[in-house]
C-alpha cells in the first residue's frame, strides 16, 4: 500500500505517530518512546526504498503526487523527488532515526519532547519533498518552529539565550527569503507556485536581468542565514551548544542543508543570470566561512561549541561549490550536504554521550577517556578524521569535487579553502588529544562506555553511512548527477546565450 503514494506516506507516518502521542497518557513513557521510534523508523525505511527505487538513468522528477489546493493562486500539494532530494530524504532518515535513539536519555516531559521532535522531522521531510514553493516555505517554517521550545525546555547552559538567538536569526532570514519569493512569484506572472511549471515557463520567458539581480540576493541572503552564510552564522554555535543532543544532530545535520537546497532550487536554477553576477561574491564569503569559523573553532574548549563552529566552517565548502555552477561543483555540494549531515549528526551524538556521562564538555576537564570509553573514543576519532577530509570517508570525496569544480573559476578561493582543511585537522586532532588521550582524570574512573547494541546502534549506523559513501561514492553520486546535470546544462545554455 505504501508503494502507491510513498512520498505522502513519508509525511503521514510520523504525523500519525504524533497523533497517537497526543492521545497517549503522559505517564506511559515506554509506550510513548515506542510510538515515536516507530514513527521515525518507518519513514527511514521508506526513504531508503525510494532512494534505491529512483531511476537515475531516466532522471527528472519521479513519484510525483499533485493535488490542487488554492487554485486562484496556483498553490498545490505537489510532491516529487529527483536525484538531489532523494539523497536529502535519505540523509534525514539516517539522522532522525539516530536522533530518536539518542533521545532515550530524555526523562522529563517525554511526551511533549517527542511531539515537538516529530513535528520538526515532518516539516523537514515536507520541505525536501515539496515541488510547490508555497508548501516548501510552509514546511520549512514547521521544521523551524519547534526548535525554540526544544532548546528552551530540554536544553542546557544558556538555553533561553541560545533558543532566542537562533529563533531571531532564522526568523529574520525567513522573512527576507519570503520577500524574495513573493517578489519572484509576482515578477514571473504565471500565478503559480509550482516549481516544474515555473522552470518550464522561464526557459522560454526568462526574467529580465535587472529583476533577477535584486530578487536573487534576497533569496540567497534569507536562506543563507539558515546555511550560516558569513557573517550571519553566530546563532548556530550557541544554538547547537545549548540544544538537546537530538536537536543539535537534526539542526546541524539536516535543517541547515535546507538553506543550500533552497538556494540551489530557487535562486541558481531559476535565476541563472543573476547567479553569474552574485555568485563570485558568495565564493568570497565562502572562504570567510571556511577560515574565520575554522580559526574560531581552534580556540574552543567546549566540544559542542567547537563542533558548532566547525559546522559553520564546512558550510563554506557548500557555498563555494554552489558558486561554481558546474556539474562537478554542484555534485560536490549535494554530496557534501549528505556527508556533512551524517558527520554533524555523529559528532553531536558522540558529544552528547560523553556529556551525559561526565556532565561536562570542557576539554580541560576531560582527558584519557579512551581507557573507560574505547568504543565512543574510536567512533569520535573516526568522526574527527572524516571531518579533516581523510580518504575513506564521504567528506573527502565531496570536498575534492568542490575544490576541482572551483579551481578554474575561483583560483585563490580554492587555495584558501585547502588551507581550511589543514585548520580542521589541527582542531580535530587537538580535541582527540585533550579529550581522549593522555592521563585519565581520576574522577572518570567509573565512566561507562556504550555497551548494549541499542546504545551502539546510532553511532554504528552513522559511521557505516559515512564510510559506505566514502568507499563507494557512486552509491549516491549516480542519483546526485542525474539531478545536478540538468541544472548545470541550463546555466551553461544561458551563459552561451548572453
């Protein structure tokens, strides 16, 4: 039955789980966890089936479902996948399932926590699957709204400050993006939010260049805040540091990628003339992301803050790849969105485990944890090596493609981006040395490692995904290429017609 309308089922299954949670008494904690776990596991399995069922030899959008909603404004419930978002929903499946398993340590207001977490997951799935710009924005906001409550109630440290700063930044960015999307809708004049219809219309009737040039930066800036475009990145480290573990995993791993996804879909693909004007500026800002945030990460003693700044630094490679607007660069972008999403989820999951055991994330208070936590320490070392771009992990493949794609157009930016890899290696190796190597602090002598299969499962699952795409890139690259190649070809045709 689920194979008839698989994309709707991906949205419906966690929604049904959410409804069951609303009807479940708050004191039935075990039942609540089982419902939530099932509501995330089934979409994960379905996202994997859709990924492998997608026919990359044909390409284009497949599994399309469309129901008119507000006809006068051209708004439809329109879902579909191509090579790009088939990879993104697979990423969300991995991160959400790992995050729901990590959430076993939530002890207070468990029912409300899982309801809000499921709402975030539903919104993210909906945004990636929507082929209607109105519904993309609608689901994007659904994914963002629960974050404030999740951080301010179940977070730690300066959680009210972190929740408020994150919310204000993302709301301001969303408002700017909304202005750009409304202006785009009016300028096109098609009276439709349907992405496919707009793409086909603009091939023969492109927007005037001067119109593109003022709408394009609104969309890039608005969604760039979500992507932590420099200098609008400061909400992310504090937001991730104060958030509960699963929220850090989902936000840094997946929700942040909605910004890159929107820039690619709605700005670069639909306004290529403006992209040619503005993307060199974005390439320069990308280098600032890589180096500035990487250097700040070097100074951090709190592991979560270090991972937060590291995440912002890695977004610079995604921005640089977007600025390339060629096949290899865009392939690298989508590949890195997946690889970094898995990496970020793994990093915050491991940090959350250590923090729960030690009640600290300060590197100066840790040390020698490998003696008591060999499994967690091994996973952390592998995560750190992946972040540093060591071959065998997905990040190496993705970053190489971005750097190759940018070399001809942005020579000095590429050279500086390579320097960013060196900086990443330095702060990641420093974290391993201070946190897990050397003499062990005596007060950690009774720490417990991840021992049961359930405790180890989220880490093994994420590491396996990272290694699989690192050793076998074509596993996801064949899908990605079928999605990015038409975009790059359209950009090239527009450039040749100038």
